[in-house]
C-alpha cells in the first residue's frame, strides 16, 4: 500500500513536471515568434536614389513608424509593404531594385519598417493581424503631404500582402493594389512553418497560438483575408505568386482570386519559390506590375 502511494505521488510529480515543461516551451516559442525582427538596415538609401529623406508617421492605431521617402518627377507614389522578417530594404524580395526601377519610371516611393521591425516602434510582431493599420497610416501620411489617394499604388509582399488585404475595405480610394504571395487563411501557414521550418511538433501549436493571443495580443485565428476580399466590391487586384512556393502555396492566391471581382488577375511565376517573383522572372514582373500601375494609379 505504501509502495502504491509512493508510485502515485511520483507519477503525479512526473506528470506535473511534463505539463510545466510543455507550457514553458509553448510560452517561450510564443515569445520568440512575436518578438521584434530585422533591426539592421542592410543598405543605405543612396543605393536606391540620392533624392530621399527620412520620414516618420503614425499607424492608424498610433504606432510610430519610420522609413525613407524617395522623390521623383510625378505626382504618383508607390508604397512598398514588406513581409515578416523584412524591414524597409526588403532584400529577399529585391525591394531596393524594384524601388530604383519605380523611381526611374517617375514614381515617388515610400519604403517603411512595419511595426516591431527595423527602426519602427512596436513590441510585438502581429503576423498581419494589426499591420494593416501601418498600411493605412502610410496612406494617410502621403495624403498629408499632398498626394491624392487615387495617385497612390501599393505593392505588398508575403505577410505585407496579407496585412494589406485585411484592411482592403479601408483602402477603397487607393489607386492600385498589388499583392504578391498573400495568404488566404494565415494560421495554417504559420503552423506549417513552425513544423517544417522550426521543427516544432504540431501538438504544441494550439497552446503556442493560445499564448500568442492571451499573452502577446496576436490572434492568428482572425487573419483570414479570404473573408475580407469581397468587402471592396469595386477593387481590381493584381495577384502575383510563385508556382514553386511551399511556404504559402499557390492555391492561396487562386482562392483569393475567385473571391475578387472580374478584372482582377493572377500572374504565376513558373520558376518562383516564396516571394521570388521578381527574382525568378524580372521581365515578367516588370511587364505585369508596371503595366498595372500605369493603368490604375491616377485613374
């Protein structure tokens, strides 16, 4: 009897220890995945253009954002919205090269760090749940310095594209919106990345996502652009996606396109992996993106 009692106590202690370790691991992963990212800018603005100035503006929920504004020869301007783990230079997307080409075409360009990235304020990365407020803030900033909304175009990639679609109904006056590699429903993509890229077993994911929400205010379950896409019934969108993308599979853009209005278009880059549209086929990118901007911005 005494032996059985000791066994039960030992079992209870072991179970309690396992539960504590499980919860501690989930909290640690949740903390790490929502912590600040991409603090270092890997190029100077002069690499893009000598005609630039540092700018600061507020998101629509009052987070201080910082970036670079490049001046060109027209009254049209493009906002480039980077994805997760990228700051305003957006090197993996070839953002600085694209910005140089846009400036050469006569567009002004705004590059900025989303919240909790680069030099912008913000304590936690929201995975697209709140970063749409940064996009709204960027548009308002450009309005304040005399750019009409119809003369503004947005090129957003990866999580930046997802963030932009989450506030699509608040961007109705913007001239053109291009979304490169958006997610239709982001939580499964994050879960897949945790397992395949970080080797975090799926049995931990529900608790990690719980702590994301209740400790750090990041609710992945609400990041569903597929539910937002129809809120602007007049918005023609240009979708870009790499066929070889395993991080955010092509079916995401295909599903979003089905919910979009007639006239929206999906351009598939046959040799492109995740956010490798420009990198895999710059000529196709230039043709489709710059033509779309020409036709929609300022219309």
